[in-house]
C-alpha cells in the first residue's frame, strides 16, 4: 500500500509548537538529502525563514519578559509602600501597644531611605539591604504583624532580580535588530513547507521513487502524530473546561 505524508493542520499549533515542528521537519529534509535539483531552493529558503522565526520567538519572549519585569518592579514598590504605611498607621497612636516596636522598625526603614525612587538596579541592592537589616528585628516584626509584608517584599525583590537577569540574557541572544513577527513569517513558511510535502507525496505515486522516500515519509508521519497528540489534548481540555459539569446539570 502506498504511504504518503499525512496532512497536518498547522494553524492548530501554538507559535512555539509550530516553530519546533517545522524545524524538526526541516532537519529531516536535510538529513535525507532529498532531491536538491527539485527541493534545493525551497529547503534553503525554509532554513532562512526558520532563522528569522527563531529570532522572532526570542523577541516575543523578550517583550513578555519586559512586561514581567515591570510587574515585578511594581509589586516590590507596592509592598515597600505597604510596609511604610502600615508602620505609619501604628505610629499615629501613641497608645498602641505596638508603638515602640513599630518606631524601631520605622527608624531602620527611614535610615535606609526610599528605594523606590532609585534606579532599578540600585533599588534591588538597597531593598536587599533593608530586608537584611530587618532580619535582626524578627520578633518585633512578628509582634507588630509586619513579618509577612517584609517576607513578601523580599520575595518580590528577588523575583525582580531574577527576571532582570533573564531579560539581559535574552537581549544578548538577538541575532537581528528587526525581524518580522511570527504571524507574518508563518504566512511565508506555510506555502514553502506545504510545497515540499506535496512534492514528496507526488514522488510517492511513482513506483520508481517510492522506496527512496519511504523513510522520510515514515518519520514525517511519526513527527506529525507526536504533535497531533499535544494539539488534540489541548483541544479536548479546552472543550471540557467550557462544558457544564455533567454531575451538576442544574448549576447548583
């Protein structure tokens, strides 16, 4: 029975899945050195587009990481403000039983200064210094109810430092100053990829070529089947999430 490369709907794939699938297929085309006279220009162009796609993915990750960094920075700023205002709230009442301990903590906070007004990298160091200095007042922080705020601020600051480091690494990975978005690249990649697959399937019709392309046909179908499992599972999970609970038809 004649075997051909089964059709796989590329539009159902997420961006990263799409890139990895096409890259794996490209590696198979190169591995089997399929007829250069027929496929050479297509495979060469596909390789160039995949290089651009890799850069486009890196750029998209970088933009997402910028947003993540801003969110982390805003969170640590808010937590520092929350700590300051909480201490200020206690210190408004001389009769508050937490007054003396809150005064001690506030003295440290004011001595360190407001790190949220500093450049981001300096803020990270100053906020870390504040957290470290407050560690010796753990019992006082517990007593006045500020321990959790300081802990959350420390975690937020460490998260910002980690995201900033990840962002620097992503920026150094960029190969291009300007690349088309993946949505545009897919419009160029799809017809080239489909043309290659169509030509291979056309050869499979010829008995003289069938054995020559049998291995790449088998590996391409295995590759597609592996990604189809992931795509179908995501579609099934999405459908189940949208369906009402079968055990609770009345919605109660």
